[in-house]
């Protein structure tokens, strides 16, 4: 049996599998490349795995993050999550990764021990997502909102209605507006988004929210996904001419309520941002900063130089 098939079986027994690492999710989002997994056995049982996405560009082979995938990283069965076992299992997973010119992957927040990667020459930078705990109820969540958020939420609730009738095609068009407002192209095609949506809908792991006024104008739309532990504020979009209505704030609140009242999940995850203006908004909702690791390694000096040039050009 090949590693991808073994990984599919392994995931069935993992109680806290992140949605981004689910095999069906990887099937849908791995465009212009292929996914596979490193696998470690203990006897006949698969006890550790690490999914990866292999791409090619010209002469280069590299491991990257697929579209719509916030976190990947190593996964262990619960009974093998001890430090002395982690060192050994992670080392075995690293040895099974394919020979590539470079690797860059964002590991899920549950991963905290990157020492075996450090010992193998990898580098790390800490990034942040923002999460709201729902374990103490919605009143406690609302207490964490700052005054401006509460005022704008009340205003939006009076002027707009929220429904779930927006089609995926309509959502994509609204999502695209937010990129157009910033003068950039949307980074994924409509066909890829719809394939992603079809997989999520088939596994009952997404909900679309839409804020509409009395004239039938759509102010904002949001796309929530979830696994067994958290919901994720995955995608959103606004009509640039209607952004002052507070619709975006209203949809965040509705997504939080949905997570608590319908999904009965304890965590609402904003899926993070390292951008100052977005980070400030997350804090206004009372979200707590949660670290995760970006792990990378360059095995090619030429690839590293080209990557640096591309990053410099994007900042300029």
C-alpha cells in the first residue's frame, strides 16, 4: 500500500485531525502539484505522518503550502505524544521527506517541538493566528469586544439581515471585490475555489454567511469552515461601496454564534494575519494571540537567492 493510502487510514483514527490536513481537503486544493505523506510505523500500525505538497518550477522541486491551507505539519497518534517519542518520530518523518531544493510549511498550533527539525538544519519563524475561546459562553465573548465593535455591531444588526442563501459562485465574486479594492489579483481561480467548496460541502464542513440590506444589496459575505476542534474564519469579501455599514463585523459575530450554538465547538479561529491593520481588528474582538511555526529549509543556494529576490520585489 502506498503512503497516501496509508495516510488516509491513519487520519481515520486521529481524533483531532486539522481540516487542512484531511486527505479529502488535500485532494481538492493541491493544484499544479501533488500531495503525499511521510509515514512512520510502530509494528503494523501507522503512528506518525506528515503530509506535504510537492511542486515543480523549472528545474526546481520544492515543498510548499497549497491554496486554502493554513496549517500542515507532523501528526502523531495521542499515545505517542511524549517528548522522547516525538524526537524519534519527527526525525524519521524528516528522513522520509523527498529530496527537494527547498521546503516551507506552516505547522499547526498544536505542534510545539521543532527541535528535531532544528537539528536537521531547518529554520523557524513564529507567526500568529488569533482565537476566541467560546467555552464560557457568548456573553463572555461579547464582554471581550471593545466599545467600537459593539457600537458598530448594533448599528449593523438594525440595518442588515444575515442569511445563508448565497451561492459559492456569488461568494467568489464578492471575495474577488476585496482583492480588486487593494489593486491585486485574487490568488486562486474560480474553478479551484469551487472544487474546494464542493469538497467542504460534501463533508458538511462549511457555511456561507451573507449580510444584505432592505434593497437587496449584498454588503459583505463570509466563509466559515471547521473541524472537530475549531471553526475558521476562512474567507470574506465586501462591496467596496458599502464597507461602512459594519456588515463585516456583523458576519464575524454571526460566525462566532454559529460556532457556539450550532457547531458546539470551543474555539473560533480568525486564521491569523501578520498585517498590522488586520491584527488590530482581531484584538478589538478580544481574540487571543496564538503562535504557530513556519519551518523552512533551502537546499539550493540558487533557489534561496531567487526566493529572496521575489520577496524583495513584492515589498517594493
